[in-house]
DNA sequence: CTAACGTATCAGTGGATAATGATATGACAG
DNA sequence: CTGTCATATCATTATCCACTGATACGTTAG
């Protein structure tokens, strides 16, 4: 599927699954923590581990997910690998979600479907 | 990690979990299909079942999730229950995600973390 | 009242996945 | 080289969740 087809074909099954994958990348508190750590700065894995308190293999695994889903990008720098948000719109999307939550937070808070 | 280190308080654990729940509501192809069915019109459950091809209990279950997460609202109309998007920004969020996908679709398409 | 319809809930099942500890890979310092 | 550090991968486990069929609940029609 090409980029221009996506605009015209928003409900096609493939597009639904792409959308689902993108949102799933954003649907985990650990990954949101990692993304928060990357909003302000480019950081390497150790810095993210320190910033989030998550285990190193866990962080690497989440970063792989975020990378493959196009939410972050990486570049090697000697022994270190530095990660940053892939696009400004990733932060925008999270901010928009927060604004929506500010209106409907009571409802979301009462959500019992996921036992977080 | 202390609370005052967190910029704008957006990274507090509670906020992270609220965000995660909101995005998780959007992270399933079936739910995205249901939301697509509701973008243009208010619909009852049977109409959604016909529009999506999903099973009726399955649709009801997803609708409960979407309702509790504040993404849709409902009103009873006789025997029928009519659902609609809770906020225009729900559709906006999905559209913004599609625009982001249009730029990074190759990366997301290659995502192997979730074997859909 | 009673049957048919619309919707919601329940129990069971299979598959997905987040977290962890151990380990592998690769790069730099000395 | 060799040891150490940074990162990635693997195997395991425990949990979560989407789907299905059966069923319960409530409402309207006749």
C-alpha cells in the first residue's frame, strides 16, 4: 500500500491494522514513559533506563517496538545508541490525547475494562 | 523519580495509565472498525454488527470498553441503544494518526513486534 | 400475557505480550 | 589481546485480552 492510497482508503483492513499498531505502540505505560523521556532530548538506552526505572532488556525491547512502529529513530554513537522521537507529530499526538483526557478523564478513570 | 522532576505533571503514573488506556481503546482493529462506523452517524448495535461483520456479543463488549474509556457515548431509544463518538476530537485523533502513518507507513508496516 | 427482538453479560478458550534473568554481540580503553 | 561497558536477544512465566456460544434482561408488538 502506498502513501497516497492511505489517504483515500482509511477504512481498509490493512489501514485499520496499521492504525491499530500505531496506537498499540502508544498503549503501554512503560512505552509512554520512554517516549516522555525522549520528548525533550535524544537519549541512549542507559539514560532511559535511569530516567524510567525500567529494566534494561525491557527498555531495549520496548525501543525495538517503538522503532519498528516508526515512533522513534536511532543512531549509533560509538558504544552508545541514541534514540529520539521519529517525528514531531508523535509528541503532538500524545498532547492531543492529553487534551482529550482533560475533558473525559472521569470516564476514562472509571474504565474497568483493563485492570491496570 | 520524584513528582517535581516531571515536567507539566504529564508523566505522573496516573496520567501515564490514563493515556495508556485511551490509546489502548484505539489499539484494536475491531474497535477502530466500530469507531469508523460511528464517524458519520449515530448507530445502534445491530447496525454496527451489520457494518463491521463482527459478532453481536463481541460488538457489545467493545462498545462497553469504548464507552468506559470515554471514546463513545450512548443513549437508549426504546429497545435500541444508539452510540456515537463522544467527542469530535476522537475522530481528529484518528485522522492525525493516519497523517503520521502516511509519513512513516513503511516503518510501521515492517513492524514485527505484533504478529497481526 | 406472550412471543419476538435488541442488547448485555457470562464462562471458556486460545493466542498475544510484558517483564525478568541469563546470555550473546559489539565497541572501546588500557 | 583482554576486560569492561552498552545494547540486543533468548527463553520462561504469568497475565491479559479478543472471540465465541449460551443465556439473561428489558422492551415492544400483537
